[in-house]
C-alpha cells in the first residue's frame, strides 16, 4: 500500500442490476491498493448495502448513485451519495422485513472502530453517507 492518498470514484445506475458492479469495482480498487482480504470484504459489504439502499429507497429521485473510495495515512473512506434529500434511518428492529442493511453497516463500522455520518450533498440536493475505517485498527 502506498503512503500517498488515493481516490477512486464511479457512478452506478440506481437499479438492482448495478449493485454487483459496485461490489466488484470496490473489490478491484481496494485489492489493487494492497488492502487485506478482510478489509476488502468488509468494505464491499458496506458499499453493497449502501448502494442497495439507494436502489430501494432513493431511486425515484436519484437515477444514479456516486461511490467514492479513498485512503490516506489515517483511514479508508467509503462514500455513497444520491440525489434523494431524506436521510436514511434503520428501522426500529433488525428483524422486520428489510431494514437490516443499515444495522449491518453500523455493526461493521463499530467492529472496525470507525465512524459514519450522513451529510448534505450540495451538488445534488441529496445526501452522502460517509464511512471512515481507521487504518491503525484494520487487520494487517
């Protein structure tokens, strides 16, 4: 892995057929950056869940989703942005039909002692879900 910050951005159409593309692109890029298999798998699962949420809940106002991958000396950053203005929230229980994606993302972020936030995306009028996983705590 290089010491210089690295970034990669791509867009996906907000339909179920593009969710596997987001996962494959994330895996290809992060593996190419030299991250270990466990971190790549975790990042892929997070991106998959977030893009799936766009498909299921935001596609009506957001025909595409933007995915940003970044790494610097401190953290791996995963961002999924869409043009829907409403902030996502996990359903009251993780046992309802649906609603488990955000619970899973939060659990994975907590396991890696990371952070997550939802911010306004000024460009689209929508939102950005930003996940940061500290490199110091990622598997070697």
